[in-house]
């Protein structure tokens, strides 16, 4: 296999890796704030892309994207307020099942709204044949947009969690929810905020990669599983590791196409997931003790 | 057998007969088709009810076992080895009646596996896979177990969809009927509709009986003990790991049986039967029926599967099960052990009172 | 003569803490041995090692002369060793009788197939299991609680059920983890009498306790642990007067 081909696969892997990384980070934000694993994470990506396409018919692209992000954030808040808010100390397992149910309902609603059609936003710059030549590899400018978006998201989150009051409070919540509540941290609102944040970044990622990967009503579930794989691989709760893990999974998946029939591509990330769960559930960067304790 | 169980079985039998007669009187015999299919789906739900309600283990990928059973029998009974008749193994198998001739679509004669042999093979495969998956997966707890089973279901679906030899997106068709005794067979279209209906629900009754026995037995107690306080169960001599694994395998076997017979009844099977949507349905049905209640599961499965097959929910089919799942999980008490009717109503009432009390 | 239980040089480390360090003692058949020590001395860890819930880093545990260290709990139970827990662990959702019937598990054998098919020999076995379970409840003087949901009983009653459950398998060695915890004076006196009656049945007992009165009353020998090490192993009177033991107990802050 020529180096050029490998690099092409790498680039494809990085593109998809962006989404996986963002979904993984989204999982972690909610997990850190609430201990919940939100299976509906993948739906946020889908909603972002689909809403943007619809809005684009009415307003210019940047507004469409901004609008889509806002709408999805609202959906995130709605989910939290309707289903999550008034539960008392639910078990993680129960929450996974509930969020699976929620993701199904969102998916079906999307099916009703948009049908089965596959959509895509237009390329932000250029079109599907334009490409930049980087070191002999042909890279679509959209890939660069994706990576840039991912970087922006990561940078924004970093600033948010370190330098804003709300962000610091969320970290306190993650460390010890009861203690945070006792210190007057508005834990309930922060939970809503965590959903809103996750929804927002998921939607943005969905918009940015949709020209390349296309969007349709049913992509959420697969993304959720892959995002979960990423989150676990990096160690549940560890957002920086999730980004790295996202790219690792994306690239592995992409490279697998050279070995196995393309139809098995989706099974690759799941196999990675099972391998991690069986061998080292704490992920590459997590600590084994914590994973054992958490799983109880 | 306790009198109450005898009474329940009697009631069950009466209900089954009553429904059949009702459809006959109303001239709606065609409803029996969907009712029969519901029975086979109910077998899956029963196994899952044992796994989730008694052993306390969740499986979000159980539809995969249904599909494994169905595809195994579908493949084996539609394969054509006539061209290989000269070979030693094929010849030996034909002499042993494992391979039997059957008419193919073009008026010729194909050589395929006898449905009974295919059933045995399908069960063996499902059991083997369940052991292979179960050993590592059951060591995981809570949400890791859930995601692992979900992952397993996804892999099976991907493989089924992506493999040409397995029919890819179209699945397998032309599956012959499954011969029982005395001319009776599972499958075979309209003329055999009533007989098939009774066979299917008879199978459900049999499964119910076996599982009800199990639940009352020493093993059933051990399972409930594991679910109640696993360490204490171990200290009392219960090999928790082994019991959980066997329960998992048993539930997988039941699902596979459902898959085998539905495939013969429908004369086909497709990759949709393996997917997460189906698995979620089974979980929803078990959750609503009461995780510890075999009878509740049968009733819920019969109703919901039938309605779904009738198309009552239209395009919102998946959404309904999703919503059902969410509602049950929201309102049920935390330790989803045995959600009996009274407890459920009391829990809901308590929740509502508390929500009202909050300003 | 081989002791029923022979603990030899057992050490166990948890992360940074040396929970047990080279602990050795024997329990002779038919006796009652108490295991005492301040909190954190390693008593429950020792129980966990003996009953199979933890494997020692070093050392051996011999039961009837055969090594059992590292064997899983269910196998140890099958060999004739039964235990109770510090915090009551009854099976939720089951009646007291059912709880005790599970205790009979090592002495019965109906498996999955037998459970489903329910052949005649299982009817006899089920009857026997239930009879023995009721006997155990009788022994604990709580036959009337058989049909009650176990977790709905009072604390003292739950303790009794747990004990009945541990006795149902007719163990040779019974490990009691703080059986008097949470009991009032009267109940503790009853417990002392009960221990005597269990011993009369030929069951050997190893008991972890904080209640000194009970310990002095019922035990033949006492082992004292402190920070994971054995500091005394003798008759109750002698241990009571051992200066090291006195120092460890009275020199402790807020025990």
C-alpha cells in the first residue's frame, strides 16, 4: 500500500475522528457533571447537521450553522428538564436505558420531519472537488475546517472550565456533587448546562463534517456507540484523552477498510470497544481502581 | 405443581383458544398470522425476562441471538449440496438423513439440511456464541455490561448486513417449512394457519412451564439470591459466575429457538431482526411486563408484538417502544426487581405527590 | 492432631496498606475462638481471606488439613465453612424462609435441567431443603418469621435470619462477623446462649467481636490483632491480662 494511500486513509480517519472525538468529549462533559452516560449524544450531531441544512434554505450558511447549534442546545436543555431533572439518584444503568429510549424518540421525530433523505451542507469553501495539496496528499479544505472546529471546541472548553465561574462550578460538581451543593453551587442548573454544552458542540461538529460525511435521520445510534468507545478508550471523564482517542478510533476504522470489506467498517469501533471493556475498562489513560469502583 | 400455576396455565390455554375462535367467528383468520409471529417473539422476551428479572443481568443485544438462530436454520435448510453428492461427507450425511432432498424453485431437486438437524445446529451455534460472549461480558457490571451487549448486537448486525453469503441486506428467503409430527409443520401458508397458531403458542406454554419450574427451584432461588446480594450468595455456596453464564446461555437458546421457528414460519429472515431496535423492544417488553414476572412478560409481549406487527403504530413503531421504555424506566422504583402492579401504582402515586409538593 | 482451621503466615496488602502481616493461629475442632482487635486491625480482612473473598499475598489457610487460600467463596462454602457478614446481607425480595433455604445450597444439587423438568427426585430434595431451613429457623427460635419478607424484619430478627441461613448448610466451621453489633443487652445475652448451643451441636466457631463481655463469656481462646499483626493468642483470662493487649486497647484514641 503506497504511502500516499495510507495518508489518504489517515486524512479520512482524522475527519471522522473529529466527530468521534467531539461526541466522546460530549459524553464526558455530561458524565463529569452528572455521572450519566447520555446515549442521545449522537442525536445532537444528527440534529445539528439536519437543522443546518433546513435553515440554509432560508439564511446564509454561517447563520444556518449558528441557528442549528442554538436549536440543538435548546433540545438538549429540553431533554434534561423533561426527563432527567426530577430523577433522584438514578443508577447509571437506568440512565443509559432512558437515554437510549430518548435517542430513539429523537430519531423517529427526525424521520417524521425530514424523511429518509440524506442531506449535506455545502462545502464551506470551495466544493467537493477542490483540494489542497499538503505534502503530496490531497486534502479537502473541509477537512481543515473540521480540524479547526475541533480545535476551537477544545480550546473553548478549556477556557470555559478553567476560567469561568460556571465552568469551575461544573468541575466542582464533577469532583463531589454533594459537597458542591453544600457550597451553594446550583447543581441542578449546571446539569442543564452540561446538556446544553454537549448538545452545542455535537451540533457544531455535525455541521462541519456534514459536507463530507453526509447526514441522515439514523446516524445517531452508530455515533453514540462510537463516541462511547472513544470516551471509554480515553478513560471515562477524561476529555483531553477523548480527543486523542477519537482520532485513534477514526484512523483505525479508516485503515480497516483496506483490510476488511467496507461493510464491516462500523463493526470495527465496536470491536475496539469490546476489546477495551474486556481487557482494560479504565481505558488507556484512566486508572484501573477507579473503573472497578465506578462499575459497581 | 401448585394449584395456582395449574389455574394460570388453564387460563392461558383458554385465552389462546378463545382468541383463535374469536378470529374465526369474526372471519378474520388472517390475524392468526401476526398472532403466531408474536408467539415466537415472546420466546425471546421470556428468556430475557429470566435474565433481567432473576439473574439481574441486562442484555441490549438479545435480538442477535434470535437472528443467529434464524440465519443458521435459514442457511442450512436452503443450501444446495446436490452438486457435491459424490463427496464422502455429503454422501454419509445424506444416508444419515441429516441431508434430505427437497424440491427447489426450478422444479429440480436440491440437497439441504433436514430442519431438525438445522435446529440442533442453530441451537448449538447460539449456545456456543453465548458462552463465548458471556464469559467476558458477564464479568462487567452495570453500564459496561449494557454497552458490551449493545456492541455485540451491533457487530452481529454489521456482519449480517455486510456479508454477501448471508444475503446482505436482503437476508435469506425460500426457507422450507419445519416438519413436526404427523403432517404438521411450521410454515406452509394459509391452510396451516390455525395449526401453526396452536403450535406456536404451545411452544410458549412449554417455555413458560419450564421457566416457571426453574424459578421455583433451587436454581431460581440461587439466581434471586445473586440478584439480591451477590457476595452473600457466594458465601452460601452459589457459584455466581457460573449461574449467570448459564442463565445467559439459556436465554440465548430460547431466543434462538424463537428465531428458528419464525424463520420457517415466515419462510425468510432478514438482518433487521438482529438490530438494536429489536433488542430495545425486547427490553421494553420485559420492563413493562414486570422484570420478575414471566406471565406479565407473556401478556405484554403478546399484545405489543401483535399491535406492532399489525402496523397499529405505523411509522412510529420504534418510537412507541422507545417511549414505553423511557416511561417505564422513569416511573419504576430504583431497584428494577419485581415491578408488580400494586407497587408500580404506589410508586407512581408517590412520585406525583412529591412533584406536586414541590413549589 | 490437625486443627480444623490452620492459618499460617497470612499477609495481605491493599494498595498502600498492609492489612495483614504474617498472621498465624489455629482453631481446634469443637471450640469457640474469638478474634478481637481495634478497628482497622484487619479482622474482616482475615475473614475475607479465610472465606475466599480475598487471596492472601503470602501464607496459607488450611481447612481440615487441605489448603483453601485463594479458593473462591462458593467452593469454600461447599467444603463446610459458612459465614455471616458485618453488615447484614440478606437477599432482598425473598422471604426469611427462602433466605435460609439458599443457605442449604451446598447440601443440595438440583441444577438447571432438573430445575426446569422438575423430576420426582427434586420434589424430595425440595422438601428436605425446606425442612432443614425450618429447623434452622426453629433453632434460632424464629419459626413464625418464615413467611415474612426478610428485609421488612427488625434488625435483631434479620440478624437471626442471617444466622439461620449460615447454619442451614450444617457447616463444620462457622465464621461470625460481629454478630452482636446493634444488639441490645438482652439480645446479646441470648446470643451468648445461642453460641453455646451451636457449639453443642459440634460446630466450630470463629467469631469477630467488639463486645468484650460476650467474648470473655463464650470463647475458649482469643486471638488479638493490631495493625494487621497478631499480638496475643491464648485463653480469655490470659489475654485480658496481657500488657501488650492492654496497651493496644487503652492506648488507642477514640476506639
